[in-house]
C-alpha cells in the first residue's frame, strides 16, 4: 500500500481544510453595559462567575488544539488576554460562532477591547459530548468594541 493510500495516523497527519468561520458580527454597544461589573484579571473571573460583565483585555487569535504541534493553527478562535495574562475564550470552542470572521480578527487583533457577555470560570461543555477546553470563557456575547 502506498503512503497516499494509507489512512491518516498520528505519524501521518492529515491536512484538513480550516473549518468555516462565523459571519455573525457582535454589536459595538449594549444598553446598560456601563453598570456591569468589570473583569480585568483572574480574580475578577472567579468573583463574577456566571454573571453578565464587561471583560477588558487584549484580543488574541489562539490555537485551541489540545496538543498543538508545529506552527500555530489559527482558524478564528479568539481569547481575551486579561491584564494579569489570564486568557478568557471568546465563546466556547464548540459554539458555531466561535471561529470569528476574518474581518473582525483583523480589526481587533492585538488591540485592547471590551466584551460584554456572561463570564464563566469554566467553559460550558459541548452539548454534543465533544472534547472541550475547561478554561474560562465569555459567552452569550452582547457586545464587542475597542476599549476606550
């Protein structure tokens, strides 16, 4: 059997096309956001677990593979890096909108942003039973904008 005819294994990685990205754009504002608690570090994530809050940090595209090898695989998953370096996923990785639009990533990459959404100390599990990172996330996003 030639190498091309063999099924992919861990030693013969399959080059898969990147999954489609979401086309959903978040609004820039959410009514009443100014009165919500601010999340700027890991202690704030714990203090406001399960609450609607404003998450302040730097917008970073991230590789979400469980065992990343080689070059990072950036396909639109994003985390907000808080002031103390803690990263909060923008939506659980299994969410249909987790792979953010290219235009959004280009606009916000490396910039200070504020996200209005529900902060979870532990990302919700995939309802379909798939593997899910267990770190913090912000979901049910109401708004995303540059921080002032």
